[in-house]
């Protein structure tokens, strides 16, 4: 069992998390603004990664991408690598790209599947070349209708499906429920 956290969860009592039977944490490093395209830090990243490690949890990280092309995805990967500064992780580094709620004027509103797949691949390849295990996060809509998953099969998948059991047709390594 694991948790994923960002600044949105506030201050986390990591010892209490461990005592509740949680084995691992996926911690947000930062993201790219869906409006401005600017890269940003997750204000609680350092505290979360240190707290989770001190509590004895296995740790992985994720980056909330809004890349529009492979170059931006590689820039995001460089950002993550700089934040990790060579730190060893037991769990993957995750490319987390999501559609933004309609009406918010996201720069990614017209993103097409082939281009999104190129972004995920560029991010993952850069992390893999640096010695990390990359992973791609998606829900069923992105998995079935947007990504070309056959282009990403060498990377593990993290499925977000909020149900009592997953029914996604393809294999995945992590299930967010």
C-alpha cells in the first residue's frame, strides 16, 4: 500500500503514515503550469521525501507535466534530475500528464495522442538514461483513447482507476484507487 502526496496534502506526519501500514510514497517533485507553461517546485517536496525516507518508506517521485512537445518533456526530465541530484530511489520517477478541466484555457487543450506519446517517451528515456526507472501515469481515458501504449511498453504504467477493482485491459504496475 502506498500514498501519493504533494503540497495539497499539507504537512504529513510520516511516522503516522508508516504506522498505518503504508509501505511506500510517491512524492510530487513539481510541475508545469497549464496556463503559463512555467516549471514550478512542489513546496513540500524536500520535507516529504526526507520525512518518508526517515520513516522507512520506499520512495518514488512524480512530475505533473503539461509538456506540449518532446523538447518540453526533456526539459521537465532535466528539472526532475536536478531536484533529485543523484538520489537513489527504490521506486519509479513518473511522468504524470493529465487533461485540465475544460474551460480553464489550458495550453494543452488541443493535445493529440501521438504528440503526448512522444512527450512521455522523451521524458522516460531521459530518466532511464540517467539510471532511474521511469513510469507513465494515466487514467483509462488517456490509456485507451489518447496514448499509443504500444510505443511505451518498455516503461511500467501507473493506472488511476477509482473503483473496487481495476478492469483496464492492458497490464500495469501501480493502481491508484
